[in-house]
C-alpha cells in the first residue's frame, strides 16, 4: 500500500510542468507564498524549512538540493534523515532510526529504513496557503515487543502553510492517516516565527484526535549559517506514564542539526 502511494505521488509530481517550479521566496516566507514582482522586500538567503520539530511544512527543497538532518533523543537514540529535490516541487527521502547508539547502553539496535515523499502542488498567494501532499513512514520510539512505533509514523498527509499577521509569522495545519488498517484521521497545527533570519520559534500541536494522546512540542531553531541550523526542543510537553515497553511517554528533550546543500 505504501509503495503504491509513493508511486502515485511521484507520478503526479513528474506530471507538473517545469514552468510550475517555485519562484524565489520573500524573506521570512520561504514556506508560504512566492514573491511577486511588486513585492519590494528583500529575498532571504535561508533555504526553505521543510519541517518544524515533528511536523512537515508545505516547503520543498529546490531541484538538485539535498539535506541531512540528525536528531539526538532519549536513551542514546539517533534518527537520521536524507532528503533530495529530484524534480520541481517533488522531494524524495529516506530515514534510519537507531536506538542506544550513544552512551553506555547496549546493544545498539537498528530499525528498518523508512521512505518519505512530498509534492508541493500549490504555491499559494497572499490569501490562500501553499499546499503539499506527502507520505512519511518514519515514527519514533520503536517498540520491539509489538513491532511498531510508539509514536506512529505520519503516513499519508496533506499540509498547508501561510504567513499571517506579522512578517515571518507562519501558520501550518494539516491532517494525516498513519495506519491504513484503521484509517483514523489525525490533525496537526503549528506556528513558527522567523526572528531576523537568525532564529525561529516553533510551536506544534501534533497527533490531534484523542486529546490525551496528542502532543505539544516547542523549540528554537538557530541559523548558524545559511546552510546549517541547530534545533533544541521539548516534545510531548505535559505527558506522563510509560509505553508498553517501559519507555517514558514524555516530556522529551531533543537536539537536531540540519545541513542543506545543492548538487
């Protein structure tokens, strides 16, 4: 089922005309509407942020672009993503989840690689958000007892991004189906505020369906250079208890680093 969805999304992206490639974007608005000729504000040097903490935005990498994102999380775990701009509006990627890679815990445990695909099918304007549809098979906290992630993969999703109110303030909202056996629909909402292209404040409400299973995440992104940024965040704020395999439900502090380049 997952492979069929990936094939359909890729075919739809390849069918988009080359003239539909995203235009240069205004400062603080990389994830939202493209700049018009009448817009005199300077264009920022930062590449578009394709994700916040956990949630995707409507942004995609440019054609020929690539990114490497590394997350360090509880119990010495590491999560690595690779992403590539393979065609105008279309990104493909892969990820790997490793438990107990760092520290004295043993043994190190690998989890199967997962795939990601995203197609930005509408660039938006000043009134209508930019929209993207995608698939993400990567979850977090793999539970080896039941052979699934405690925090489920996003699965099939659609997300919109729009600048609202203040320059650099963006709203992100979407929905997803993570499990095709149940077809349960989850929601996600987020806010991000670009602070003079030096930092970004991020707030997310993820996994929205059952209030007690939803997650509040908050963090800061620091732009070390135009191509490299560092995130420090707290996930699952206010949650407690443990999962069935004894892993704490939260809150969880994470650090992640992302490099974006171009072939």
